């Protein structure tokens, strides 16, 4: 199955249909009806399809949850041992922290999956057999990596001696793909202090340093991340040596505004980048220097993160479920906490309540809501006041909402509406939005051209983004920045 096919299954109702079928089979089993071998085989095929659709297309998570996939699969895994493993492999991608904790305690939960994984790593073919079905060390550990968003699962993996099996997967008789998922597991486990300080993880450091010399770039980066979590500043690459793109992630404040002395860092997960860019714009307009990774840095990314944290006065934690589940975001937030940085939580997802490590880290009593456009201006004013209080610097902030600079352009002594901008106004707007690299591409554009582009974007933003990439050769980061700036420029 390809990622496109997985996405199509979600869009056309295929996933809903498959889960509906599983629900009927679960109901039969709950009522004591014998599941005959032919139906059992069909059930396994359905769960395998569901596994591939979620593994290859994470965007399907919402569809799974809206169709009660967790409840359905928890019922199906009780039918037989093979379905138990298959269902757990799907659940790893779908469950939240609380549900993962329940699977840690359940009789049919994570312990069985760990047992199969341990057996697979000792096999010469790296597979463990359940009934008539073989499961690879790779796919079982990949599922455990997802289930281990909850720290209880990590503790069970240590208790059941999965760590020596994971370390065994770093040897040369395992493929780079198998080594990659094993290093990811070590990175995941290293968030637990007792595991991080154990002889097992400290002892694996030389092997991780060796694997960093591989030609596989993904494996290199994962080893660097694991080493950072295990050894911190003793990593093979100094955190003081960030990639060249580090400097590009720093935006200087609006020169027309009083400059503040503080630097602000935006820590976020990529799914909410558009809204975070709007926050960045307001911070720049208020006179702050801002660090925000826009280009998904390559190279020593953790070195860049460390330098950004160390040089920033305030870290804005943009809270979402995906932020909490991201190992990179967790590394970032915990590093900031360990350096006694001022952390200000921003709620980017409606009804999200931080739990697990994020809830413990922030001990939240007050946060600023940025999930709703209607609250954006009010929350911005409150946030800027909170930053000023943290840094004890800067001039008094106005009582009313601070409007972004791109709502109007200073022309020949007067302000003009966006649609009336001249070519020079458009060029000034691009530079103001940190989009100087696009000035040549849009040198012939005036406000009316931008208005037409905004209409296209409002009609179908995905199609418009493809047009920007195809016709104007914009990269993904510039597309996002340009669309956000365009939406704000023509905001009613």
C-alpha cells in the first residue's frame, strides 16, 4: 500500500467501512458466536489493511478515532493471539496517553507484544511466529515505539528485558531500517531518568557513535538524537556547532518599532505552523527577536535547538497532542526546563489538556489560548504582557489589540488598503514578512494581483499551494509563510 492509497481510504470512507465490519465481528464474539477460521482470516486481512493505512498515512488518525477504532480494536484483539498482535500494532498509532496506559495494564496489552519482539530478535530471520503468522522485529518494535508515548510502557519494556534485545538490533546483521527503529526506541527510553543512567544505555554509546558514521542520513540523525538524550553535552557533536540554517531561523524585529532586548523561541510541532507564524509576526512587530525553525533543519539539529534555547530569554511552548507525542519537541522542552528558562504555554488545540510529561513539566495554572481566531488578538496582548513581565524589559504595551504590520503599508505619506498596493508596496510587504527571497519572483505584482491570489487560496488552499510550488518554484517553508502572510493581508 502506498501513502496516497492510505490517504484515499480515509477520504472515500474505506476506513469507516473496514472498522464497521470489525465492529460487527467484535459484536459476534462478545455474544459468544464462534468465529470460524474463514472469518478469522478475513478479520486479520482487515486489521492488516488498517495497520498499513495508519502506518503510511498518519493523517488518518482522526478518522480512526472518530470511528471508535480504539474500542473496536481492543475487542478484536481478544479473539485470538494473531489478532492480538495485529490490533496492538494498529493501536500504537491511534491511542492517546491515557489509553496507552490502559494497554500497559491490560492482560491482552503491551506485554504480549514485547514477548513477540524479544523472540523475533533472537531468530536468525528476525521474525517471531504467532499461530501461522510471522511478525518481524521491526514491525513489533515500531508498534512499541508508538505505544511508549506513555512512560508506563517504557517501564514494562525495561522490566521484560526488551532493552538488550533492542541493543542487539544495532549489530551489523540487522538492516539499516531495523537499526533505525532500534535507535528510535533507545531515544524514547532515554527520557526515563533511571533508564538513561543505566549501564545498558550508557554502554551502548560507543555503538551509537559508530553508527553515526553510516551513509544512511536518517540513521545518522536518529543516532545523534539518541546520543543527545543519553549524554547531553557530551554528544559527539558539540551543541555549540549548529547547522548553517541556524542563523536563518532568527528573525529580527520590525525596525519601525521600539526594539526589546529579549529573544523569544517558538517551540512547536509542524502541524500548527501557520498559526505559529502569525504569533511570530506579532512578536516581531512588538520589537522582539524571534527564533523559529521554518525550514526543518538538517545536520546537527539538536545543536541548533540547544543554541536557540541557551540564547533565548523566553520559550513559548505551543501545546497540542502531537507536540506532547513528539520526541523532538520533548527534547526541546525538557532541555529548556533543565536550563531554568522561562516557559510560557500556548494552547494551540481546542480542548487539549496537557498530560503525561508535558503536564508535569509545565505544572500549568495559566496558559494563553491561540487555537481560535476570535481570541487571537486578546491572547496576543496577554502574551506580550506576560513576556514583558518575564523579561522585565521593553516599553509599556498598548491596552488594545496589537495589529500586524501587514494589514497596511506605509506609502507616500499615507496608508493604503492591501488591494491598492503598488509594486513597491508589495516588495516592502515581502521584506517585512521575512520573504525577501521572493521579491524577484513577485517583482511585477501589485495589490490587485495579490487579491486574486488570495481568492484562489480561499477557494482551495491545497491546490493553491501546489500552484506556488509548480509555477513559482517555492519550497514548502516559503509556501507556508507566503500563504499565512497573504491570509492576514486580506483578512476582513
